[in-house]
C-alpha cells in the first residue's frame, strides 16, 4: 500500500509538494531523501560553469515574480516538473527579482545571487 504526502496551506490540505520544492536545496550533505528523486531533480540545478546557469520563472501556481537558476539544458524539464493542481488567491504585489545566475563553486549547483553578490531573497516592491 503506498502513502502520499500532503502539504498544508491556508485553505487546508493541498497536493503533495512539487519536485521543485525547497528540499531540493539541501545539497549533497543535506537531509537524506529519495535517491531517485534527488538524481532526477539534481540535473535541473547541477553546473560546472556560470554559463551553464540561466534564470527562469520559479515553478509556482502564482506568477509572483520570483526566479530560479537552473541548468540551461534542463529548462524545459524543470518547467514540466510542476503542475499547479489547486486554486488559490495569488498576491497582487510584484516581486522584482533582479538576482543573477551563478554556479556555486562549493555545491556545483545553479543559484541566484543579488547584484552585490550576496545570497539572499529579493523583497516585494
């Protein structure tokens, strides 16, 4: 018998988190996970050079302006890995995410850096 995980949100239980949810950022030394899932999604973010990484809209049910850095060879697969299955009210304020793609030398994963080279999230405007 299989099990399914459900995420909670403001309106109650929702669908299982998408493949591109926050746990992907745990890295090689992060929390243990499903090896097959980690291998499948790791390709989205793996890189060797800064030129391997491009900016795309972050997979989300709302077009809120947040971006994600992914390997340019896996842009279509990244986008196809997420399907919004629930209705929700999306925020009306835009997020201006001006971060730039970068291949982190320590993790060899694409990430977004602020123009001042800090690793932090943008703020809503």
